[in-house]
C-alpha cells in the first residue's frame, strides 16, 4: 500500500558543546535518523535552505550566533521548517517567546532522549506534510495535460492521444464510471485537424428507439422547416457516442448503417447526404462489450483505448486531488485548504469506486469544510499524536476543575512548576483564554 507521506529522516544538530552535540547525534542516529552535525550555526545556515527535507535541533546559547538568531534566520527563509531549541533552565522564558514566534518545540538540559526522539518525530511528520503540499501545488501550477498522472499506463495513453490526434481513425474508449472517457474524447478532438469544428455528443443511454432515427438523421419539423440530425450537425467535426453500450437495438442498428456508408437521409429527403465525421465512442469496461452488437463493435473499435481506474494508479490520486482542490476552490471562491494527514490517508487508502468523479466531489466537500477529516476513511491518528491530544485535554480539564487556579491545577496533576509550564507551552495553551472561558 502506498505510504500516506514520504518519510523525513534527516536532522541538523547544532551545538557548540561537543559532548552535548555528540549525545544528541547518537540518540537520533540510534533512532534511525541521518544526522548532520554542526558546531557553528553559521555553517548550518549554509547547508539548509527552504527545500531542506529535515528538522533542525539547536542549542540556544552559542558564540557568534545564538539559537534564537538561528531560528529567526531559518524562519525568514522558510517559516514552516521545524526548529527545536535545546535550552538551559535559565533560558526557558526565552524559549517560550521563540515558541510563540513559531519555533516547533523546546527541550531543557539535560535532555530526555525519548523526549528528543518524540519531538523530532512529530516535527518530521509535519515537515513531510508541508513539503508534499508544496510539491503538489507546484505540479498543479505547471502546464500539464488535462489527463493528469504519472502512472505508466496514463503516460502511454497521453502519448497515444497525441499520435491519434493527427489521424481520422475512429476510436473506442473503455473505462469504468468516472474515469474520464469524455475528457479523453475531447482531448483527441482538440488536438485533431477537426478542432475548429463541432464536437457533437449523443447520450446513447438517453435516446429511445422511438426517436433514434429522426434524432440521428433529422427531418422536417412542423412550422420550422428542415432540422439537421446529430450526424449532420457533426459534419467535418467529431461525433461522440457516449455510453454506446447503453444504446437500444434500433439506435445500434442505425449506427451500424451509418458507420458503413457515412451518409444521412433526413425524413422527407429524396437523396442521401454524405457526412464527413470522425466517430469516437465510449463504453463501460468489461460489461460494455457484452451490450454492443458485434457489427457495431467491429466498426467502432479500429483503435481501443483503456483508461485505468484510480485503484490501479493510487500514486496519481494525490496529484489529481490537488488539481481538483484548486479548481473547486476557484469555482466556490474559497481558499485552497492544506491537505492534512487524515485527508492524505483517505486519498491513498480509499479505492475510489467512482474514480475521478467521486474524487472531485470529495475535493468540493473538503473546500467547503464539510468533510470531517478525523473520520475520513476511518483513519486513526498515530499513537504519539493521540497521546499529545490526550495530555492536552488533561491539562485543560485540570485547569477548569481548579477554577483557573494554576497552583491548584499543578498540585492536582502532581507536576512541578517548570514541567507544568513546559507542557502548557508545548501544547500552545493560552491560560488567559482558558480562564476567560470559565467566566463566560
């Protein structure tokens, strides 16, 4: 199964104290991270840019440049690059200020190895999410074919469309519901020598046998004179037979005759009229062939194209979704939301039986805020995130039970003052806001 997010396994460790730097580096190396070690923050800055696929861990007090100054320089370059500050006891207020300014976390010396690994792990997950969203946005902004994706079958299909476009050969497109069969048909038309002419669609499943012939060939309408049928409307252009496998027997018989002689005979006309038209048809994969008369299938299927369903090309789903999200946001006049971890898990884990059409509806719900990402695809949060959420809720509840009395909340939780305020800062809790909510 495709991973929801690519892993981030690189950490830049900056500390002028060699023993402390080696200790942090060893801890992270044992946890499976690739460590870049620096004794001078200025050297670290030269090795880090906005595309850095990693996390930064830095001491606060260093010569030449402090950890706070390093953090600000990195934030100016990329505000979403996680920086974890390691501080002495006397630097906690400074570190809290940095947290409010956007630093990811701070740890006090002597650091807890498990705490360092856990903090880096959370920061790495966030960095992976940020970089993947950026990549998708970049790919969305680049000129691309309407047929989106890098799956080999899609790459081959795009190349085939380009080669077919310059010919007049008829084409049969197969695919499940929602895969984009009409999109492919229009791509062929727009790239062909007939692009300036009409693209005429016949919805075969909606055309009853009783009106099949007059709809195709045209005739006389009382008080309005002759009316061109669909076939003549498509003259010099492209005729698209949508869902030809759902056509009735009479319609199929008429289509067989037209495919054979390429003429129309409107009702009331004495002489047939030749029609120059390219025919592109589509049908459902697997079941469609059983519903089309062999004589018609033989004439339509000079070239057969297959569009794979999304479940066969899961790696394309996030990119397609990003395009659909941009389009939905523009159409609905909303900001483009960031793809969160739960939405990402839904994208790669769901089978999307409705294919691109279902994915487009999902994008619209996400843009409108109607999709509950916490339950989308029944994806559960990673254990460390569940524990963080639980700890945060315990802190808030303790403060509320204590009526806003922080000393009582610390006593009830059995936490030292420094530990309590560290956890409050790490979870981004606003004590004043919690107190105000108690009085409201």
